[in-house]
């Protein structure tokens, strides 16, 4: 705690620094941004007190990353995704200030999504200037709500610093136009899409104002705001997205709430407290989260040597969970997804806000870890050659094969058919190997329904004439008809149905998805994932599973906005066919339908139905 007077006293040494030491001091500050902040900059802390700007844990980490860039002459291009109130805006404002007042002819721009936040950000810089040691203050020509312009009067002999820091909102498309920027601070960038229709174009022109040189900074700094452009940018491969493509190396820096020393409680949870294990629990999946907390604590607090001190680690995990519970209950009124957005533990958690995920993120994360632990795993890509009627190996193929067909194994294929339009859903097929229930291949393509039927038949033949089940709804009807009547594929999935008008039983080819059958197959898939007996090898499929939610308003299951669910549906259909086929590895089959589970009841109902049918036909 300090008054302005105390700050001034603290600065006294620097203020009165003898002339001959000043150049050296400037040099030291240029090399060490952290030192500059402590010795020159003042902030207002969370208790509303003036304090010298001394880096917190996260800020120290951030500076280390920037310092590495500077030392190697690499332009700093950072996408910072973070929990609330970690001090990131203050840090980037200070960085801009440091950069423009210690190097002449430098320009900085800070952009926000709205007027108020823009002004608040800029006020931080104006306070920096106000309480700067006197001899460090450059001559100003303008100091107003929109810009700080450091230069001497027009008639002066020396032009002065000729550096400028300005502020604007992203709605103002002209910001930054015509100038060369050395620091570009884009604050709360995830919200830009809600105020500017074409964020891509806006960013592209802004980015082009920053030359690709060492000691230049573009920093996108934000808390997540749903599955919008900022989400895609985070998960896209490097260099693929507009604006990003210009610069090869963007650093994605995720900072969870665990990086802040203050986000913890004095007390651990009461001994024997029940920990939530699914998204439906009051505080969400705390069990899964504990694992993440352990990792994060070890990462952010190396000085605590948690590796060697399990007991202390577990206590701190419990204190963190306790803090989290308090926050969720009091500040978020038990809205866990909203808390996760503001105080995320992982990037995935940050973006998933609307609705609850259907599949356990913890178990999907385990699958991802398994894949990551085996980087040399097999992946072959194939392209369907329409005229030859077969799959051929190709780097750009849409069939991803994780295991080639093995003799003596049975395979099933579940398929979901899209309309084949350029921007519509894809047609997807998932291949599962029995009895292990392992995903061995995934075909995902935008083709017409006939071509898809042919590709499916080729895929089925490739995998030991697998049993194929294609969704009949919508465009799937044509694919099914084509497969059964034209291609005569030997083993299609079918069900018996009683045709009331003709008063006879008919065979209906394909899988019919309706509200209740969808619930059944999704429940089956959920149970397979939670009990770890379905092995998923395809990362794209994992991503879709992670983004498959139950919308809290409509109570419908489906992909979050901007994502698809055809890989989920085709996987669920494949699993259903596998279950009906039976013969799953015995231990798995037992796990698959633990007695009294929903699946067990469903299988009992199936058996009963089979007995009734038998009697009817006898
Ligand atoms: N190193 C620090 N020491 C003390 N207080 C700090 C420090 N860094 C930032 N603060 C204070 O913490 C508060 C939050 O800082 P800031 O607005 O920079 O964080 P943020 O991560 O951008 O927050 P938000 O999520 O609200 O955008 C401010 O009052 C700021 O002055
Ligand atoms: Mg901020």
C-alpha cells in the first residue's frame, strides 16, 4: 500500500540519478522491461492503492517469453488466452509504453471492443506517464483521450521523441491506417466478432501495419467468449488462418486461473467431501479437474517442489477446489460453464460455454493423451478413385486409416450422409474393429449420395466385407437404396418393421434416427466412452465429441454452433450395430452393459422382442 507521495519517495533515487548515470540506466531499462516497470511505472492495484508495478507470476512468465523473442530478433506474435483479472491488460499497456518511450520514432496502438474499455486501458498509460520520474518524462505535444504524442514544438530545433501511443475501438476501421506500428495491443479480442462483422479483414489490415522485425509486438489478449472466430484461431494449425498466415510463428499462450496465487482458499475441503465426476454435478467434473490442477500447480509453482511433496500438492488441490466452489456458488450462481469461461483450466473449457457437453471431457482427454504418447502411430490417407471404384493411397485423401484390415476380424461401419453441398455437412463413415471396439478408419467427404454409396461399398469390401449401417434419414435414403438395389452390397444393416397397410413384416434397410433412437445410441456411445472401452484414434472425431452438447434451452443434443456432429452420429451408429451384432470381447461386453444399466435394460427389451417375433413367425 502506498500513497502517491510514497511512490514519489520510492522513485526519489531514480529521480535524482546523477546525469552521468542516466544513459546507463536507460540502457538497463531497455534490456530489462521488468526493471523498468518496478522503477518507473505505477499502477492501481485491486485494493485501489497506488503501487509500483512489480510483476506477478504470470507477468514474469510472459516477460520471459517476450525476452526470448527479443534476444533472438524474432517478432513477438502472441495469442494470449487467459482467466480473468490476471493483470494481462496492465502488462501489455506497460509493454507498449516501455517500447515507445525508450525508443524514438515508435508507435503503439491499443484497440478494444468498445469505448469504455478502450478508455480504461488508455488511462493506465496516462497514469504511467503522470507518475514517471521527472527526467524520464519525454516532451509531449499531445496528451488527450485518444493519443499520447511525444514530440517537441514545431519550431524546436530537436524534433523530440516522435513516438505515439493511440487508442481506438475495433469498430473504427480506420484505426492504425497509414502508420507503422511497433506494438499492437488487441484487448478482449474474442469479443470483436460481436461488434465488427468482418473481423478477419479488419485484423489483416491491422497486422500489415506492423513490420516483421525484432522487438515488434502484436498481442491478442483475451478471455474466451464462446465458439467464435477467436476459438477457430486458437485451434487452427499455424499459418492457416487469415491474418496469421503472414507470420509463421504465433505463440499461443494459455494461462489458467491456477497461475494466480490469490485464487485459492485458506481451507481445504472438508475431509471425505464428495467430488463431482460429471458435467451434471453441482460443481462439474471435479475429479477430472483435480488432475488438471495438479499439472498446472506443478507448472506454475516450481519453487514449491510439488513433485517431491505429494501431501502438500493434494492439500493445495483441495484448497483450489474449495475456492472454486465458493466462486461458482456465490459469483456464478452455480452456472459452471459460465465460471469455466471466465476462469478456465484448459483452453477447451474456456470456449465451451453454451450448454453442457454430452461426453465426458475427462475421458476424451485420456484418449487424446494416449494418442499424444504415441506420435509414430500409423495414419494412412486414401482417396476414393471413382472410376476405378477403389481407395488409393494419397496424401490428400479423405479416408484416414489407423489400422489396415486384419485377417480373421470382423468390422462394422456406421455412416451419416450429408447432401454433398459445398458448404454443407460432410458424409462420414466410421469403421470399428470387433471384438475390441477400436476405431480403425474414418471417411469424411463432401460428395453426392451415389458416390458416397460406392465409396462405402469399397470401404466395406476393404474391411473384410464389413456390415454397413447407413442412416436412412434425409439424403441417406438414396445412399441406402443405391447400396442395396444397385450395388447389391452383401451385408447391410436392416431392421424388421410391421407395415400396417400391407399387414406384413418388411425389411427396412439402414438406421433410422428419430428422437428416441438417437437417445439410445448416444447413451450407448456415452457409456462406451466413460467406461473406456471404445478406442478412438481419430483426432477430428475426438474434437467433434468434445463439442457435442445438450443445449440447456432447447434440450436438444447436437454440435455447438459452428461445429458438426456427423462424426459423432456415424460413430454412435457404428457402435449400435456392433452391439446388436454381439460377440464383443467378453469382459468388454460385460462392462458394456453392467447389470441394471440403461443398456442392460435395452438388451433385455431386445431379447423379449426377439422372443415375441419368433412366436409370431412360428
Ligand atoms: N503485478 C500486479 N500487482 C498488483 N496489481 C496488479 C498487477 N497487475 C495488475 N494488477 C491489477 O489487477 C487488476 C486487473 O488487472 P488487468 O485489468 O490488467 O487484468 P486483466 O487480466 O486484463 O483483467 P480482465 O480479465 O478484467 O481484462 C487491476 O486493478 C490492475 O491494476
Ligand atoms: Mg483486460
